């Protein structure tokens, strides 16, 4: 299921400008945001062009949240955030994806919703690959449990 007008389906230039692929999971693909204003910020994309969680089957729902839980556990153990914020919007990009945003006491927007604006911290491919590499290893450790 793909939509030609969707940058998540297209998986081309626009997606590449915003985020860097960490790994493919069973139902999802994990990306690290180029803007690491929130250290460890990622996006978990459902691979099929599904507009909303209400469109998932019971089994897909269970597996989708299972993958989200694995990512969250890996982020907790790597970055030790004080909290992880999760957001599913999709008003303008109706392809199911979750923003996974580690938050830190004393860091940006602690105690409030995360925002895309403000001071950006853009990483290059080598720095993003470092993050991706440690995430892949951490996710693999989680599988062994
Ligand atoms: Zn799509």
C-alpha cells in the first residue's frame, strides 16, 4: 500500500533531508531526526500507507506498539531521558508515524510539548550513523531478552 503523494512512501529526497534511516523492523522503519535538538529524537514509520491506528488490525496494532516499546526501551537505556514524549499527528502527512522525543529536565520544552522551531542542532551523516549504529546494537540486545 503506497501513496504517490506521500514523502514517507516515496522515501526519497525530502525524507532524507529530514531524517536518517536507523533500521527496518518487522512492520516499521526507524529513523533518527537530523535535527537532534532533543537528543535521541526519532520517528517510527509504519511501512504501509495507513492513515491512522484505527485502520490497523488487532494483530498489527499489537505488533506496532511492540516495536514502539522496543525503540523506547533502547532510547531509555542509551540516553537516560527523564521522559519520552510520543506524538502521532499526520494532519498534513497522513501516513502512520510516531514522533519519539526524549525529554530532559532542564532541556528544551521540559514540562511542555516539544516544538519543531527554536534552536536546531543539525547533525551530519557521520554523526547520524554513529547514533544509528548504537541504536541498532541496543535494539539487538533487546531482542535477546
Ligand atoms: Zn505514505
